[in-house]
């Protein structure tokens, strides 16, 4: 998933974004196609979108 401890994952506008919890920086983002609501579920090792 990420080398950053405990990131926040969110989905918006056809993208999934990982955010550094401590400083708010975007760690990574991925455009998924489409342009709407994205459902994101994460466990300790995997992000599902």
C-alpha cells in the first residue's frame, strides 16, 4: 500500500487518493476512469476501490 504509516484513503471524482495523516500531503493518487463516486475500503495491506 504505502511506506507511510497509517495513511488516509479517499475516493472522489473518479480517483483514489492516499493522504499522509500527519501532514495532509498527497502520497499517491490514481485516476480510475469515470467521474463520480468512488468506494474505497482498505485493510492492513490492500486498498480496494
